[in-house]
C-alpha cells in the first residue's frame, strides 16, 4: 500500500525554499530602486537616536 | 505553574539521577563545554562584523560601501566597529524616509535569512545575544527560569515590532515626510551598549550633548543587564523585534529541527535543558526556539536532529519521524 501524500507537509517543506527565492528577489528589487542608498546615507552618519542623543 | 517545572519533578532520566550524586561538579563542567563552540562562533561573528578597528581608536564609524549590506543580527550601525547595518535600523530608515513607505530590500533580507535559518540567527549570529548569554553566566543565588505572565509577555516583541519599527516611523513624520527610528530612539539597548557608550567615551563633543534621552536609554540598558543575570535572554524573549520576525519563519525555514518520535522516550531532558522554556517534544521548531542545540546534545536517545531540507528530502544526519512512519506502513 502506498503512503498517502500529506499536502500540509509538502507545503511546509516547500515554503522555506520558495520564500528564500522571493526574499532574494525582493532584495534585488529594493536595491535597484535605491533603498540601499537610503540605508547607506543613514548608516554612514552617527545615528543620534540610536546612541541616545537626538 | 509552567510545564517545564512539572517535567522537572517527574524526571526519571539517567542524567537527573547523576545530578543527585557527588558528580555534580563534573556535570556542570560538561555543560560549560557544551556551550563553548556556540559562544566561540558568536564571538567570531561579532568580531568579524565589527572589525573596523580604526573606529574604536578614533571614536568614528565606518563609512564605506559595505554599510549598504545588512547583518542578520542586532548590530547597531553606529557601533564604531560595525561594517554592516542593523536590519531593524535599516527598516526604520527606509519606511521613515520621504521617498519610500515600504522596504523591499530589508523585508526581502529578513525573509531570505528567516526562511533559510529562522532564529538560528538569535542563537549563533547576534552580538547582543552573546552579550546576554555571558551575563547570564554570572552566578546568582536564584535564577528565574519562568514566572507568571512569562508567556503573554513574549507577545510584547511582536507589538513592539508593529508599533515602534513600522507604524510610528511610517506615520509620525515631520514636515518633510521623514519619520524617526522610534525603536532605536526610545527602546533599543543595543545602540546604547554598542554605539552610545563607546562613542561617548571616545568623543568629548558627543559627551557634552548627552541629556535626558541618553539617561533614559542607559536606564533601559542597565535594567536589561540586571535582568539578563537573573533571566536567560530577557531582551530576546520579550523585546527584540528582529527575533519576533525570525520566529515567524522557524516552522518553515529550510534549516529545521526534527524529533524522531520512534526514538523519543519522553524523559524530559530536552525541555529541562532549554533556557528559552521550549518543549521540543511538543514543537521542536517553536517560535521561541533560538536553535542553540542544547536539546539535541541533552537527548539521551538522539531523537532530536537538525539539518537542511530540500523538496521534502532530508539532508541531515537522521531520518524524520514523519519520514519513517510511511515506510513502515508500506512494508506491512
């Protein structure tokens, strides 16, 4: 007798790799539309809020 | 009372029997050794991602192109040694900017890392996690494993993420449409520890500017430090927005923990050793699991394993309980 196909298990195991691909695509898209430049402009200055001054 | 405490009372494992005899010293020595590889990995990662030595010497921060990249853990980008950017700070910088109201870059990064390894980041790649781990090693007469309200309080980190990391920077903006990084400004003790204190020590000008806000954040840091001695990783359990995000991926991440139910003897050794109060026999990929690996090491029957899963095929060391059962039924 063949084991039953568990759809929820398949979804659980395939969601991880699928989200990795979606995540990587979103990183590239965000980089291309200039978000990394915003981060860089913030991160190269001392963040006054972070250190508790501003 | 917490379930972990119940298992403590009904324990009949060989390890517990060992703890009742004079071999106690030997056992505690073993436990320290077990955590050493993880602490070394945490320390190496912290050193690599904060290796801008000139920053520590001159009281400045790194200003190169690498700062475009996020690091997976809580690592303030204003730390004098930081080479990369904190994802939570970056998220607030983008959603609080006038140009963008959603960050594909940071959300994509968090999705990628979360879906790949989940809260493994918290256990192995977070500098503030290491800081709390070391603080918890300071001896104290009565350490607190759990308390009334522990479980509901763990939801606080999700609320903090939604309000202070997303909503406030997005909607509470100035006339130019820019929002402040409210989590960094009002709550984050990581920035105070990794950036505020070093920069104020090294830079006289900044020292003169420190006022109420710095004292407020310093008070939060001191409370976090004191609580970390008593409670294991209080910041990770109740406050950390990054841990909150990664926790949502624990169940589906490619890197997973597995429980082989055919090997598990329900001795409770795994839940007893877990400092995050997770019971791996109920859910070995719990939202709270930081994947430190102590449960795997404590298991006397090697029922817990971990590894990467691809397309339903296990690549780790032992078979999944779920993988074994269908084979058995197929044979019969």
